[in-house]
């Protein structure tokens, strides 16, 4: 099988779940290519990473919204046309609405089986990130995003989602899509990379983390991720050190809040993928403090695969992932998060790390999810639904 996986934007960390599926498909004997816009951290055009070949072009944050849309659509369409003539892919996965818009308009896409990976409702993401937008701005931005997303979903022979929660959100925003066309491909972890590996002292030294109870999160620093909620909750739990991996537009404000609260808080910024297993092992507890729209909770299962228990707010898909072990805060409030952290450290369960890893191994093993993905893509090819227009 020759697969082209197309993204609007590919970045280390944010795109790790998709890349993990790509590389496990390579291990299963398939040719996998990725087409995407990238920042300076992204793979170079023509690079091969763990057997996955990248075809990339610069992301253009300097452009206006309309110009950036035109740039992305044009680049995806033109590069796809050239790649398809050269490679003749058997199947495509389109990861976001902009790249779908470009490829839907490409003559070379006609007759090529494809599926659309619905990561999150695009209009809802925009609304959460722009809470103060006026009604006219909301009308334009949310309407445009909904229309573009609907067009991709209506044209797609099959849609993939990461959780039951996200399947529900897809149907809520686009009720015309038959549920029979939606398949779940959950987040998955490479259990060989993410595993327990001795006491945390060595890992802590690597990141400059001191002794004592350590609470970790790794998140993009935007409103819906709930980092400020975690900071305020941590201020109610004496004696812990808070370690935060990740970057984003709210980082400076969050660092200022941590200083105001007098926290022992270490902001690491962007953490390379290869450093994540050691970072997870350095902590006693991983916290997923999401406020809104959590489609899966990928970092939580990575932490648990390393033997670090994770607690999360009862938001989005988090109850699906952490609920079976009872690893949920009562509600997404600072009081509930603080109480959950205190309870965790007050009644440590020696069997919990092993149970966390077993939970991940039984449900989210990358090899098993890779086999599931392979089967779904082979079905897309067999059905030969081809290219359509919404």
C-alpha cells in the first residue's frame, strides 16, 4: 500500500499521533509519505524520518487569514498533483479542512480512495480561542470553517475519529454524515519507547528537577488546555513542584501567574519528542487539566505507559481514556483538581503505576492500533469510493 498522509500543518509534538501511525505502517511493509506545511521545527522537504518520506513547504503565519488560506490550498493542490503523477498513491488520509479543500479540487485526486481524519470541530476550536469576538466575526469565521469542514466530510468515503466523544462532536456539528461512515482510531503509544526505566532521579537531574513530589503536564499553552487551572490548584497543595512542558501564546501570562502564586514551577518550553519518555518518568503524577474539547488525551497515555499515573478533568474524551481506572477529578475546577492531587499523594497506591501501563498496553498499543488502521485503509481501497464533491 502506498499512502499519502496530508496535513494543513505538521509540527513535532502536535503531529506525533499521526506520525506514530505512519511509522508503524512503514514497519508493516507499506510506503508512507507526508505532505504538509511546516515551521522551522518541521521536517525538511524530501527528508525521510523512520522510513516516512516528507514533502513540505513553509507555513506562512505572516500572511493574512485569506492569503494564508489561498497559499495552503494552492500548495497542497500543486504539490499533490506532482506527487500523484510520480508516485500513484493507493490511498490518502486528509487531516484537516484546508488540505482537503486543496486536494478536492485536484484533477489527480479523482478515483483515488481516501479518508478524512476529523481531529476536532474547527469552528468550535476557533470560538474557544476567540471568546471576545463580535457577532459578525463569529458569523464569518465559524461559518467559513463549518462549510469547509462539511464539504470535506460529505465528500469523504470514510471519516476517522480518535474517540466516541469526537464521533459525537462530528455528528453534532455535521448531522448529515451517516454514523456508519465514521470509524474510531484511538491514540496509541509505542510501548518500547514509552516504558518504565528505573527510578526517577536520573531523569530529574536531566531536567533540573529537584527532590520531592513532582506534578507534570505537557500541553500547548492556550486557554482550553487549562494550565491556569492547574497552576491555581497547585497553589493549594503545599510541597509539590510543578513541571510544565510545552509552549504557546499564553506562556508569558502563565509564567507571570505562577510567580504571583509563589509556586515552585518550572516551565520547560518545547520538549523534543525524544526527551518525553525521560520527562514522564521524572514525575510522580501527570495531570491533564483540560477545560474544553479534549479529543483524546494522548500525552496522558504516554505518561501512563512510562509508569506515571495520570489524573484528568472529566472533559471530552478524558473519561473514556482515564475513567476505567477512576483517574478523574470530580470536575474541572481548581478546588477539585487540588483535592485530587492531595488525595493522590495522601494515599499512594503502589500497584497503580503497573496498572496504568497495563491499561495502556491492553487498549492503546501502537502495534495493535497500527493493525486496525491498516485494515481500515485496506477497506477504503477495496470499496474504491474514490473522489467526490460535497
